[in-house]
């Protein structure tokens, strides 16, 4: 406890909210997670991806001296942006162009919706894929489903999987019975990249240096009003879009670990739909062997808070304010693996992605209030 209080009392004198202050990145060596809670509660630090060895910590200048002072072991992480051999991925612009090309190729199935622009003016482009209104279930009766990837710019696999999924769904409509069923009954919305600036610069943050998955309203913190004003443009765009729709089920994709994470992230209290959330998480991992056979997480799933607390995450915001059930899917232990491995990740995850979209037909309309 004393240690915790000391950690809380040390400030770097800068507010992370102001951006551009996460200049240092380390991996803390802490198998017993002795410092995990205190560090994750520190207002100027971000903790991510705990394992049986340790976890990532992001912070301002002075982070390493701070850890050294408290005799917390760590290793430096070489920023992705300085590494070589990473340029074989499509650019953020290529990604939007690919969405546009697919829309031109399948105009009766794909509609593009630009929900806003990033700090540096890059397009935030959703693709909506559903059967033509003349086919399948009446359009207004098809529930809405949503995938968002790449909100952390350096976690790139999800973005590529989303492009492959759009193409897979569109090209197999009317040919593959399962996919035809999905598109006849569901409106599938996919945002391949919520942080194209971060992806361009190969950093976690947006171009203001803000972590987009720590900056949504959070019912457990003082930032507990569902208001998009004074938030980052990428967050505003997602919040406004969400308010205009009635999504029943969704997921957001990350990298740096391999696990399906279900709510809550921010609260120790169990979610009112806890057993349902576990069931749909297991339905995903059961058909994705590398997740199911995880040595770190039983059957490749975890309650968010049990793993580590995240405040201001999109997942909890989505359910708390919009009753849109959202999972956080960590796809790859390596955040930016060689591009040649992306096809393997897609093939491995495809059964889980389809299973999860199909679940939209069964999602309960929660009656529980809390
Ligand atoms: Zn992430």
C-alpha cells in the first residue's frame, strides 16, 4: 500500500490529456504484477497487455528515471517508427482507395460512409455491406453490426483483416450460402482504420498524441458525460455515428496480445450480461485454434478488468451508453508483423468473424438497468 501511495504521488508535471507526452515506451518486468494497478492508475501513464512476464508502459520523458528510482525493472522498447522492413503494408490512403475500389466493384452491396476526418485530414471511412434492399429481409428490419479496427495506429493486423473481410463478404454474396444469409439479414458496418494518422506514423496515438482507447466517456471516472464536444476528431466521429445508429453487436480489434476481452474493462463489478459475454467470446475463440489454445488465457478469453483496468475505452462506452455489446479482440502477439502473415491471420480468424456477425440475430435486448 505504501508503495502504491508513493507511485500515485509522483507526477511528471504534464497532463497526458494535452497530448504528445507519451514519448517513452518500456516493457516493465513484473511477473507478479506488483506494480500493475498503481502504474495503471497513474494519470500520466498508460499500461497495456499484461502477461506472465510483465506489461507495456507508455509515459512522458522521465518515465525511465521514475521506474529506476522505484527499482522497477524494465527494458526499453524500440519505437516501431524507427524500425526497418515495415513498409510492405498498404498506406492509409491505399486502404481508403481499396474500399472505394471494392464499392465500385460491388455497388449493390457496399455503401461508403465517411464519418469524419483524422487530425491530419485523413478519411475515416466506414463500408456498409448488406444485401440489396430488394433481396433478403426488409432493410429496416436488418439489425446493425459493427467492426472497428486500428484505433491504435501501430496495431495494424485488424485493418488488413477488415479489408479482406469486406472483399470476402461482397465477392461471395449469392455464391456462398453462409455469407448470403449474413448479408440478407444483417447490415454490417466496417471501419478498417479509426486512426489512419497513427498508422501512417506507426504510433499508437493519433496526431495529437492522444490514446483513442483511453479517451471515451467512462461511467466510473469524472469524464462520465456522453458528450462528444472537446474530444479528438476521431472520437467525435465515432460517437456521432454511433448516436445515429442502433448497433446491436460490435467489436474492436487490437494487436500486441492474442485474446478476446469482454466488458467491463473499467469496473470490477460483473457486467449484467456476463455469462452471455463469456459465451459469445468463447464462440469466437472455439473456431480460432490459436486463440482457443492460448497458454496465457483459458480458452483465449478474459474479462477486461480481470486482465487490467482500462478507463476511457470504447468497449465499455459502447455498451453503457448505447447498449451495443462490444468485444475487444487482440489478434496478434506482434503489433506489426510481416505483411506476408496477414493472409494467415485472416484465414485463422475468418470462422470467428463470421460466427460473431451471425450472433447479431440472437443478441438479447438487455432489460437490465443498473
Ligand atoms: Zn490496442
